[in-house]
C-alpha cells in the first residue's frame, strides 16, 4: 500500500480485495499504574469516508473533542465493542497477555463479523480471521484510530467515576497514569483496590505503607508496655 494513501488507505485497499468488513483494534491504559485496561474494536463503513472528518489518534485530541468524536464513531460504525480488564486480572495474568486476550474478545464480541482485522503495533495470534499489525496504527488506519477513541473515552469515564470512590488519588485528573501528584498520593495513602500491585512503583508504595503500619504498631506496643 502507498505511504501517502491517507488515513483510509488500509480500509479501502482491503475492501477492494474483498476482505471487508475491516475491524480496527486498539487499547487504552497500558501505561497507567491504576485503573483498567480497555480494549476496543470498531468496524467502519466500506472505506468510503463517512462523516468522520475530525478522526485522529485519541492522544492527539482534547478531552472535549474526543467525547464528540466518540459520539460520531458510535453513530458511523457498523459495529463496535469495548472490553474492560481490571487491575486484579492484569496483576494475575500480566499486561501483555491481558492486552492480547482483550483484543481477541473485542473482535469476537462484534455484532458484525469482520473479514480482516488491523491491530495497533503488534500481532495478535489466535484471531478467527486474517489480521495485520500496523505500526502506529492509531495514526495511519481509520478503524484503528476509531478504536483508540472508543477505548480512551471509555477508560477516561471509568477513571472519572472512580474518583468518587477514591477521591484522595485525584483519578479524574491523571486517569491512573504516573504523575508527581499521583506518586505523592500513593506515598501518602498507599495503593487502593484500583492500583496494579504488580507494578514496581505501586509495590514500593505498598511496602512503604506496611512499614509505616509496623512502626506505628511497634510504638503503640512499646508505649503500652511502659504504662503503670
């Protein structure tokens, strides 16, 4: 395929070869240390550009524009699916395995069976249909780009809702990614049930909290021992 084929080049080429419908798959939350991993699959119409003029990699869009594009993608898509994988599953199974399995589940859950699947960045074995890993797929393939928006907006909404349960971490602000403010909250309060305990910074915060608790219990025991 020509490098200058544009954002819809992959989809148009595959449809022309009788390999449609084309599903794009992407995820949000790989780099976060708290909250879920969200994987989305989207099937767009047949390569003839629908009204998605603002379509772009979700990371390049403002939150407000992402929300607008989410509505447009849902309206235009032939089918879409989002899979949410919680921190406990990530800790138990590992991030990459969860990502691979999430991509399979998202594609399997589509109401329209795709003829071909484009994944962002790395191959996904075990797909029921042919697939291709596209480097920087969320920037060069329309369906992957659409999936990135579905995944990102879905995850951001979850993290904003989690703020009500854990206001001390300001999840609404940093969405579970590592920032100085998030690191300070982790150090102050220790991990929550939404943190990924297998991550080094979270495990370190847990050890620090446990150490402080042990010191407090020891001091309380010594204090009670000298009372008469």
